[in-house]
């Protein structure tokens, strides 16, 4: 039996281009977000197509992809190194470029494999919570606002 090659926790990286004008192309990791979910959805349309030779038969289903959507959610601790960038992003409501990198693919993938996705996103949710005896926690939700650009290994 051959064991599957997998990526480790630290090899799935979330970064944001917080200053797309002054320092374009410079991405910063969002520190403290330890649990991360990246959701990719194909939104589909459905049509029922009849059998023209015998319309009493059940219709066949035809589906097509209408649009695609990427959302990201994460939880963790509220790291002060990301505090001001995250607060500013939420307060301005701007769309910023978010880059998701699978470093394991970068290190061991084949030419043409997707190693990054760059996604224009809105910070739709920014939550903090406290519990006595614990550090302040964080919860974020990001929503796609434009087209995804995939970066491939050369």
C-alpha cells in the first residue's frame, strides 16, 4: 500500500495584499488564524429536458455551471500584529487581493500544478470574543468579489 502524500498545517497559507497601491504585490500572512476553511462552489442551473419520442417518460436533468464562488472562513487568536490591518480592512469595506498558497505543491508539485489562488475578497465578518483565562479569539469570513487567478508551477 502506498501512503498518500499530504500537506501539513503550516503549508496552507493565507495572505492579504493590505496595501495594493503603495506596496502592490506584497502579501502579509494573517497571523493568529489557526483554523482555516476554503470553500469553492460551482453555482449550477438545472433544466428538465423531455423525451420527445415519449413525453410520458420522466424528464432528464441537464445542469450547467452558472458561476463560481470562493469563500474563506477562519478562527483562531487575535494577534496584535494583524490587528490594525484587519480593523482597517473591515472599516473601509474595500476589496483586497487574498492569496492562498499550498506550499507542499510549490515544493513537490509538477509543472502546471496550481500552487496559488489570488482572489479579490471582501472581509464580510470580523468577530472577537473573550473568555476568562483565555486569550482573545478571532473569527473571520471572506467573500469573493471578482475573478480568481490561479498561479501554476512553471
